[in-house]
C-alpha cells in the first residue's frame, strides 16, 4: 500500500512558477514509478509527467521544457516544478504511483492516487 499526499498548489500569475510536492508513505517508495496527472475544469484527466525508479522521465508535449519532475527516494517524495505557467495549466494536479508500467502516460496503469492539489494561473 502507498498513500500519496500532494501539496504546493495555489494561485499564480501567468509566467510564474510553483513547485508541487507529493509525499508518499511506505518503505518501498523507491520501487514505484511516479506520475503527475491533471484535470482541468470540463476536461478529462491528462498525463503531465512521469519518473521511473532509475530517474528516467517522460513529459507531455504541452509541458515539455516548462515542467520538471524529480524524486527523492530518501524522503519518499516526488516533485513537479512548474515554470512559465499559462492559464491553460489551471487544473487539479494529481500524484500517482505505479508498480508495473513505469513512465506510462496511461492513468489505468497507476495503482495509487493522491487527493489532488489545485493550481490556478491567472492571466
């Protein structure tokens, strides 16, 4: 079992930055691939970024070059650095863990999910 708790969301102006934090419980955090997804108002959940156990990463085209995913296995934590934010980035951001298909862009491969943190970007 892995429990995930996100934090770090908030209101920011376009062009600004935020760092999202996902704290995980469990001693086997380092065995899980981690991902971030988001759901904007009126839209379906979409993949944002993923990081594997060896540190490999995968990004959605819409955030590549602006967002950076990283992990600290000693702290059981995964981060998502959001930069050059745009109003279109407004969404609830969710952290997720997968014990199988790492770096997946498909939500169905993820076994555990956090409750989400709201990011609002004003124009």
